[in-house]
C-alpha cells in the first residue's frame, strides 16, 4: 500500500506474511482490519473482566496497532482526498484525523517521524503537536 511516492507500507503479520510484503491498498486494509479485530477481541490483550490486569506488552501492542491505522489515513489523504471532498466528507475525515492525532499524542503512541507523510497538513490541523516546548 502506498502513502505517496516516498512511502510504501508493507504487510507483515508473522504468520502468513513472515516478511514485509507489498500488497494493494484494499488487500493491506483487509488484512489490517482483520488483524485489528483479532487483537481487540483477544481478552488476553484487552481484558473485559474488572480487575484483570492488562498485559505488559499492552502499550507496545497499541502503538503498533495505531501506527498501522495511521497508514490508512496517509493512503486516503494522499490518494483519495479528491473523492473525500466530492463526498463532502472533508470536515468529518479531518475531525477523525485530528482526534486520532491528539489521542496518539496525549498517550505518546506515535513517533513524530511516523507523522512525516502528512506533516504539513497535520501541522495546520493540529499545530500544538509540533509547537516548541512540547515533550512528545
């Protein structure tokens, strides 16, 4: 899946795709959504019983999950934004993106380098994320 001319996102799940593999965007996103669903439904990762502790790898699992989901935003903004505008969905998609970015920032779940493909747009929509003096 492409995030523009400088970014290619390859799929690797350690099971069927043991090495990073180039896939079309629809195939990548299908595998991603299945992977996310499996993680979210795994009670050993996302416990549903009160008092059950989260696993030690919970934070790293969330970082990986959100990093991969961010790639979908990149692909949509780079390759399909004209369609988003045609559908008059730009304000909604931008708001979803802002919420995603601020959430990831608040809990330190994405590295700034991962925001590079959409840096200019992110800086316009969420200027506080890149302001001087911020920790993350």
